């Protein structure tokens, strides 16, 4: 990297705990930095693979852990910018560099000499005197190489590398298409339509218009914009336009259509899995996870599906009854569900979302999640205003342990904007490194509506839950305390990684948190006790819709990756067939339609793995019950056992981690009970 004169990636970053100098990094810096870093990493790997000395843990495993640090820096910054602050130039670089990175990765995992050294260590591991973490690192690395084709023939390895390169380009195109289709759509709202919307939504709609240099107010396809509109607008025609725009992303007759990309991705994944000896990508994906097989994952979803469907039918009956009572001469459709559900909720629980949101100001909810983390894990968050960021909305905190030592930096990027992908996620600029002593640099992203200048950022209870969820992921990275970076943070079984995030959600719904932090944005008064009680009582309301919507995506995701002839799939017809096979309600589509299903088709983390949110749901509900059984949601002994899970990264198998915390394997009953579905199961 020394040849990159004037490039911020050429030097070590020593200020601010090694945080990237984001105020200095420009688009033109990335490609030269990538090329130099990949060349350096390739040389490091070649030196390890061709070392004439017999393989040892130090000259092979430890050397690999220390290799590629410059490439990790460049890739982390680039990945975060293309997700959170993209533009045409970055997207062009992404299309060029993605296949380069895939080829580079394949050149390592398919390096026969390198794998021979790793395999020799694995075969002789009993004689090496390894520590527990060293043995775990060897196991994980060996398994990763095998799953990446290291045991294939030379001819097969060449084809495997081609597949990896092709897939990386397809993933990039899929995600860029989703972003392009989402950002090209907007719906202008006539002034008359604004009169029936909450003030906070009107403010957000006007701010969204200004962000596009437009007058008036618009609804965009960001979930934080369109879903509240579907809940509150009485204009059925506008609701239908917004609903169809939202669910049809990536499925329009334009340059952003993703249907052929889905077929191409599925064909290549199937070939890849079968090269490795698996029946399908779904079998490849679940091997080595807590679920172990697609059948086990499907079975878990089936256990929840039928009671959830029954609850959804009851919810639909309530909606239709309200439509009929108002003289509506039509059957409820998808664009009616959220609006009338909200009406039923208001009638049943006397809850007005705009009233609730007045007590859920974003800064107070951030304080609430930091308080929760502090009580559980003896840490504290201290905001820094001098650390460079990539956008003015981004905030940074130092995270201190009980002794005042800085153990991490935490970046929070909470508002939607153009150039930012949809949804909410955790990522990092750097993982914790026990070898070098480098602390983790963790980033949380959400997509809340940014209010007009001077207005408070009021969020929904669902948004606040998402805030806690992403901090759960963030804490998994922040608290990481492992010896090796490959075992650090969230580098765990995908079936387990959501446990940490979904578990933290439970604290938001506790009276102890809401009574303190759910305060009125103007008066500072706490949420009235009777309103708080109604909010908590309504938590399982609409559980049928929420579970059916999720499971629809889970079943379709798994079916895609079990399909024997993916090249012939008609994506829309395939979706319909899968949903009809379980007697789905037409009013409830997939939570993520296939053509914008980023979890499944913009990468591989959740491909044939979307079910893992439900798997983790079993774990998080059973796990929170441990605190309930202790009689204290911050019970110190239980929290200490939980800390071992959050800090342990991938140093032990996931089920061992969980049983070490809980004392037994998980039960599905707390999930069904907390989601309000237990009665249907018993029935």
C-alpha cells in the first residue's frame, strides 16, 4: 500500500482508535486501494502456502489471521458506503470490484498448497497441544475451506471459482436494481390527503419531497414511509397505489427487473451445492447449522404456520366486519389490511399511533437502549462529535466498560435517504482483534423518517423495537472478546446470530424501561400508565398477519432453494404456488417479495436461511424467560451468563453457547405464548 501516495488507505490509521478518516476518503481512492491490497494479500497467502517449513499453528493459522488487514480496511469502508451512502460512482466501482473480490477469495480457498497445510494440521490436531480457541479456529477454518470447494478436483475448482465470480456480480446487480426501482418511485400527495394524516407523517412526507428537490409532500417506498401511510390514510385508491408500488419492487417492466437474475442465481447456487455433494443449496445452507436440515427448518415453520394462519383468519374477519359496518361494498384486500387493522386496534385498545409516537422520541429511545445495555453488561456510551463520519446524520459513541476503558466505537445512522439501502442492519468498520488488541468499530443502520428541521424524530413502537434489535447485533460485536478475529463478533451460525438481536427487543416492552424513557417529547411527562398498559396489552395484536407475512417469505425462500429446475421458474407463479399450497390468505403477501428479497438474493447470508429469524425466535423467547424466572429483568447472574454468549463470538458451537446460558436446550412454548398463538396450538 506504500505506493498509494496521497491515498488515505496508504497509511495506518492511529487517531480515534484506528477509526477510518471518512472525511478524507473519496470515490477515486477505492480502486487503487483495492488493487494494491489484493496484491499484498495474495503475496501474504502465497508466502504461507509455499512456506518450506512444516505447517504449525503459528506459521499457518496465525499467519492467515494476520494477513489481509489492509484489504479488510478497504472492503469494510467501501461496503458500508455502498450500503449507507451510495451514488452512481460508487455503484460503478461496486460492479467492477465485486467479481475481483470473488476471484481473490476463491484463489485463497481453492489454493491446494494452502489447504494441504490446513488439512495436515486438522488431521494431526490431537498432537498439537492447541488451546480451545486454537482448536475451534482450526475446525472453523477447515470447514470453511471444504465448504468453499477446497477438496474439489483441479477442473472443478476452476468452475467453482467461475461460479463464485458470476454470483458476486449477480448479487450486486440484484441489490442495485432494488435500490434503483425503489428510489425511482414516489407518490405525490394532494394537500387534501394530508389533512387526514398525522402531523409527524406530514412532516416526514414534506421532508422526503425536499430531499428530491420537490415541493409538496410525497410517499416513498422506504418501509418507514409507506407502511405508516398504509396504516393511516383513509384514501383507498392512494393506499392501493402505494401498496402495489411497495410489493412490486424489482418486478416492473423496466431496467430494474430482477426476475431473470433470480433464475440465474438459483441455477448457479444449485450447481455449486451439487459440486460439493449436496442435494440442493438448501441442504448446503443448513448443513452445520442448528437446524442441520431443510426439513427441520420447514418443520419449525409449520409448527407456527397453522396457528398463525388461524389467527390471521380471525383478524381478517374483524377487518371485513368493520368494512361492512361502514357500508364498504368490497372484500378486504392487501392495501386495506394495515388501515383497518389500525382501526380495529384503536377500537379494541383505544390506541392512536400518533399519540403513542409522541412518547417515543428517537433520542430518548436511544437513551433507553443504552441504559438497557448498561444494566445488563456494565458498559456506558459517551458521544463523540469529533470523529469523522460519512454523512452528517451519523453519530458516534465511545463504549466504556465498568473500569472506564474504551472497548469499542459505536456508529448510529438512523434516518432514510437516497443512496441508502432499505431495512435495518448492523455492520462494522473493523471486528475485534485479540491478536493486535484492536477494538471493534460497530455500525447500526435504520431507515426512520427524518423530520423537518426543528421537529422531533418521533418513531413507532415497531421502529423502537427495530432500534433495540439492531443494538442487540451491535452488542454482539461491541462485547466481542476472542483471541482471533475470525472467531470474533457475529461470525457465528446464522441460526444463532439473530438470537442476540431479538433477545434485546424484549427489554423495550418492559414497564421499567417505558416508564422511564417513554416520555412526551414536549412536556417530558411519562407515558400515562393506562396508555402504557394498553400499548403492552396490544403487543400480540395482529400476530396472525405478522407471522403469516414472515412465514410466507420463509417458505418461498426454502422452496426456491429446493427446486430441481430453477432455470424454468416463473418467479411470480412459483410464489403463488408455494403460498397456495398452505392455503395462504391472498391479502397477506410475502414480507419480502422475491424480486426485492435482499436477504435471499443480494448475498448468501440468509439464502435458504430466512427461517433463522424464527429459529432465533424460539431461542430469544426461551432465553428472556430465564430473566423472568429469576424475577429480575437485569438479574446479575443471568446477565453474566448472557455476557459469555455475547462476548464469545464463534468460540463454541451455537447450541453449546445457548445451553451454557440457559442450562438446557430451548423450548418452543415461550415463543408461541409470547406471540399469542399458544391457545391455537393447544386447541
